[in-house]
């Protein structure tokens, strides 16, 4: 796991390496086209959405297990190398930092047009009319939310069950991003995927809080306000999990997150996180990146330590 983490830091998201999320996306799209029928009842669409979840997870787990078996048949070292390489694709520490930097650089150069374009690649909201403050806020919110989705949750499942479980998590996360919308097409069909994603992120999001607080302390950010923000605003977000890292990030940086955004031309009012904070500035993007990266390192170290302790206890009990 440590090697996969280091590989992610070095490679990021290399284009030459086939990304499993792309495969998951194609499979989800194929299943959705054949299962999602707008003419059916809500109950039928709920059931068919649940069937898609079961088929996808079974296919991903079986495919991953078979893949590793084939490589181990040729040589165990080859299987180990492929495991490390593929595990690195489940992590987004480097790519998330790079994407945020791609927004920060044009903002610092007063190139708002380029910053709007860069932020449009990492957020779902309308970006064409965002000012500098709104672009910076959107970037910080994305870094905070994806600290769990793209970093600590994949690490958690990789440490718990290796590549098969890490791939299952990424499949669940991809399903939610494609089907978890509350519109006419996906309100019922995508509900199972959305609920499963909430469940999969529940524990990692809560384990991330103490680790991120420690990272805030080490970076000399406002850890006291971060903890206060989590207690005060962590459950206000529409997601049962995203509000925790976003509120913590807001308090640690001393900024106010949330508020008005536009999605498809429609105004969305999200709860304000850490109302006592100031408006987000361009420089806060760098602080958010540092907090995310240190959190990822500490989470990995804590996970490896717990795993080593459990192995030690197990060996003592069995001896």
C-alpha cells in the first residue's frame, strides 16, 4: 500500500495507464441503457437500479480476482507489481493537487478566464460567470470533499481488503457520480447507488476527521476552529459525509464555504460552513492542498500502524 501511495505521488494520473474508473463508467453506462426504463413504475426502477449495483460489484470483484490470479500464474512478482500499479490508480492525491494548482496559477496571474475553465474540469457547478472569490471557493470545497472520496476512503478500503476492495469502492463511487442525481431519470433508478456510496464513505469520512485535525495542528492552522466547525456545521451539508471534511477545512483555513451556486442554470443554496470565517482567497487553495496532502500521509501511516498492530496481536494469540 505504501508503494502504491508513493507511485501515486510520482505518477499522478498517467495517460498511458488504463484507468479502472473509465472501464467502470463504460460498464455502468451499458447496464443503465439496458435496465433504466422511464416507462416503468418507481418500484420497478428502484429494483432495476439495485440490480445494476449487484451486477457491477460482482463483475468488478470477479474480474479483479481473475486478473490477479492470471498474473500470479506467470509470476508472483508480476502480480505484486500489477497490484501496486493498479492500487495507485485508486488514489487521487497527486491528481487532486495538480487540478487545484491548475486553478490557482491563472488566478494568481489574474487570468480569470483560464481559472474558470480549469475549475470547470473539477466541479459540477456553472463556472462561466464566477468571480475570483467564487472560483477559489469552488476549488477549496472540491479539495476538501475529495480528501475523503479520492484519498482517505480508497486508502481505507485498500488497507482493509487490498486491490479487490479498493476497486469495489471506486466502482461504488463511480456509480454515485453517474447515477446519484435527484432528477426524473435517476431519482429512483440511482437511489441504490447513492445510498451505497453514502454507506461506503460513512466510516472513512469520520476516521478522516481526527487525522485532518492532526494535520491542521502540524501545519499550524486553526485546529480549534476546525473542530468547532465540524461540531457546528459538519452535519448541515446535504451529504452525510462531505460536510465533515468541508466544515473542517473551512474552520482550519478560517474561511466561509458553502452558499449560492448554479447548476445547469438553476440556483442552489447550500448551507454556509463556518459563518465566522472570511471569504476565500486565492492563497487558500495552496493551504487546502497542503492540508489534504498531509492528511493523506498521516492516514496511510495510521492505517499501516493499526494493521501492523493487529498482525502482531494475531501472531501472539496464535503462538
